[in-house]
C-alpha cells in the first residue's frame, strides 16, 4: 500500500483516507502550534484570532482534500511563521506592537469617564458597568480607581 492509497488525492476521499489525513494533520498542527508558541491560543487579540481562524480554515482544506495536502501544510507553516515574526517584531519595536496588537485605552479614572476613549472603542457606560460587575462583583464605581479596555477587548479594573 502506497501513500496515495492511504491519503488519496483530490476531493473524492474515502472515510479512511480522510481519517488518515486528519490523524497526520493533527500532529502537524500540534507541531506548528508548539513552534508558534503559547501565545497563539493564549490571548484573544485580533492578531491572535486572525491566525486561529486562518489556521483552521487552511488545515481543514487538507483534511477534506479541497487543496493538495503538502500545499496546505506549507501554507499553515507560513501563517505560523508570520505570526511568530510579527510577535517578535512587536516585542522588539513598540510601534509594531501598537499596529499589530493594538493598544489599551483608559475608560474611567479618578472618578471620571473618558468619553473620548469610550466612543473610540464603542464601549457604553452599561458595558463598563458590566465589566465592573464581572471583575470586582460590584454594581457601583465606588471602589474603582481605574477601568481600562485591554488589547483583547476585555475590561480590566483597578480597585481603589
């Protein structure tokens, strides 16, 4: 039995061929994610989510035979490499990090709302109060020194 019989070609795959592709693709994906680092699935910034979405879409094409298997593996490897390089550049150069990952913005500080940043981030007062309830289990701003929307879209609270 040769590799073509095991993995098939094109989109006319048997269940066994698709299972063999999925088995191999799992370990390829695991190796690529390990190479890419824990950051790939550790944060939910736009930077990281783009990789996750594209990575899954690309790898799925190889499992179902919509694209040649080794072309899919090469494309996925390039996506992980781009993510790794941009992550390294963002670490090395702050301005790259701001472009690729975004910035955090203060929404509330010292008893005052930052309406400009709230408008830029489309965060309403109700959204901010939801963050306060989720973070510090309070329905008032009485014990809030600062509230910030982080790069991943979550609201963080510093208590006073």
